[in-house]
C-alpha cells in the first residue's frame, strides 16, 4: 500500500483534492482535522485535558467544545496553540497509525492522509511521500473569505501559525499548484498518479 501525506496551508484545497482522488482512483482517505474533531468530543481524554487547561468558558451550552471560542484563543497566542497541539497531535497521530494498520490488513492500494501540519508532526515517518498543495496567499485568502466567511485578521493569524512556502517545498516530494481552475489541478493529479 502507498501512503501519501497531502499537506499545505489553510484553504489550499486539500479537501477538494482528496475528494477527487477518492472518486476517481478509489483512494482511501483520512483527514487529520476530522480525526482531531472526534478525539475532542465530550467525555474523551483529550476533551478533559483541554477543559482542564482552557477552563469551562470554552464549552458551549451542550457542554461540547466551542470551536470558535477555542480558535479565537489559540490563534491569538502561540503558547496556547502549542498547549493545544501538545494535547491533540500525539493522539491524532496514534489514531492515524491504527487506521493505516487496518487498511494494510484490507490490502488497500492507496491511502491519503490530509493535514495542514504533517511536516511539523513528522508524518514523513509514516508516509511514503508528502505532497504540497500550493496556492498563492492572496487566492487562499479570497477563497477562505468567500467559502468560510473568514475575516482578514483570522486568515492572518492562521497563516502565521503555519509553515511558509519554502519550508513546505523543502520537505515535500511533490508540489501541486491549485492556484488556477480545478480542471488544471486534476491534470497535475492524474499525471502524478500515473507516475506513482
Ligand atoms: C483551533 C480549533 C479548535 C478550530 O476549530 P475549527 O472547527 O474552527 O476549525 P478547523 O479545525 O476546521 O481548522 C481550520 C483550519 O485551521 C488550521 N489549523 C487548525 N489547527 C491548527 C494548528 N494547530 N496550527 C496551525 N493551523 C491549524 C488548519 O488549516 C485547519 O484546516 C481546531 O482547529 C483545533 O483544535 N486545532 C488544534 C488541533 C489541530 O491541530 N487539529 C488539526 C490537525 S490534527
Ligand atoms: N482550484 C480551485 N478553484 C476555486 N476554488 C477552489 C479550488 N480548489 C479549492 N477551492 C475552494 O477553496 C476552498 C478551500 O478549499 P478546501 O476546503 O479544500 O481547503 P483545505 O486545504 O482543505 O483547507 P483546510 O486546511 O482548512 O482544511 C473551498 O471552498 C474549495 O471549494
């Protein structure tokens, strides 16, 4: 089984690329954000550790994490972000390794692991290749405003919490430029899959 890590900054189109590769090539997909969200549900070890550090003010009326409140805290303060990362990231990686083991037993051909922080968290240890989805910052900003209603300051804060282009380029084996029409991205992806 080939294990590919798909990374890149917020709003680069990683999720869209994953969907395309799943539909066209039947790749098994695993999204680090989704794994993280499940591990942060009320009653989990991760949830308890987050509440112990950040306090009950970050809960909503149902007692679940209020992701907007937590996001406002951590993206405004690097120290708080690193505390949250320290709680969540090791458990996410462990869970992803279990998923990989399950797919290996099913003799899956291609598994894609998607996340913005694969380099920081050393996913090269568990992936055969890392692919960088690149989109010019100004275009990512426009797409995030349009699709998610993110304000400029939120985009700036998240950009600052992620790696710059040169570090993504240095650590990744392939680059996919998704700054243009998605049809152009599909052509790049088809070529890469043929090469694999
Ligand atoms: C801060 C949180 C609560 C915000 O949740 P929310 O639902 O509003 O946004 P979402 O999770 O979809 O994140 C939006 C985007 O922000 C970026 N982002 C998320 N966490 C981080 C982080 N720790 N460092 C840098 N960028 C991040 C990613 O590009 C992500 O796609 C959440 O992202 C979180 O718990 N992050 C810390 C854990 C983490 O890193 N998860 C992602 C991979 S495991
Ligand atoms: N080539 C493209 N042209 C126009 N819009 C695009 C293109 N690729 C992706 N998008 C749009 O840009 C937005 C961000 O894409 P997506 O959610 O896939 O990013 P992401 O990299 O998964 O972000 P995150 O790091 O937050 O998970 C979405 O609304 C998506 O539909």
